[in-house]
């Protein structure tokens, strides 16, 4: 008979178990400054350059390091409004989930999108020049998507903490 319950003995084991202490230090450093040279990373973690480079190469190949990017200050480029939008789809909208998610991916104003469990279906993190620009985005793009039943928008007044660094 087939067992409906998964083997939970290894629940809690995760990919970080495959990381050694040097690799954890390497990841922590590169999260702070991806421009560091291999020599600088090696010196900071206490390795020579060759083993450090091999570890960085492995971390990239195995997907621990997804990409190296420049983080741009949104306010300095004129994106002064940050809005969190909760989107609820109607039953017809849920049938066209692929269409909705594809459209969201094409909106540059949407920085992040999450599928949620509960009373709403999606949480979006949206940036705009100002509230008027968000209003245009809301009425001209977001609310026109097929299947959207309800959108609740919350404007962030100030940012208390923002980081991209994971706690390693």
C-alpha cells in the first residue's frame, strides 16, 4: 500500500548542510560586496586563492550564487514610492494563473511577486515615481488583468530595514 506520509526523518536537513565553514564565510562576504577579488575573499576567510576560487566556482555552478548584481538606490533614480499590493483573483482568474503570472513578470514596476495562502492570492512589491504614477499603473495595467477581483494597496511610508543578505 502506498504511504501518503512523506519520510520526515530528513525534514529540516537543507542545502546549507553541504556548505563547509569557508563556503559560508565566502557567501557572507560576497553578499556584502560581490566585487571582491578572489584574493581578497581568500585572505578574509583564511584560504589561499586557488581553493577559494574552486569554492566560489562550485557555489556558482551549484546555484548557491544566483547572480552578481549592482544594487541601485531606488530613490536616487526617482522611484520614491514603494507599494505593497495584495491581489485576489476570481475563480475565472485562477483558471488563467499562467496568464496572470506572465503579465506580472512583464511589469518592470513589480520588483517581487509571491503566491500566498489565505484570503489573497498574491503579494506584489511595486515601485513608482510617486503615488500618481502608481495610480496610473494600478488603473492602466494591474486592475485590467484578466481575473483580478480585488487589489488592496498599502503605501510604505519609510523603510526600517532592507537587506539582500541572507543570515548564514
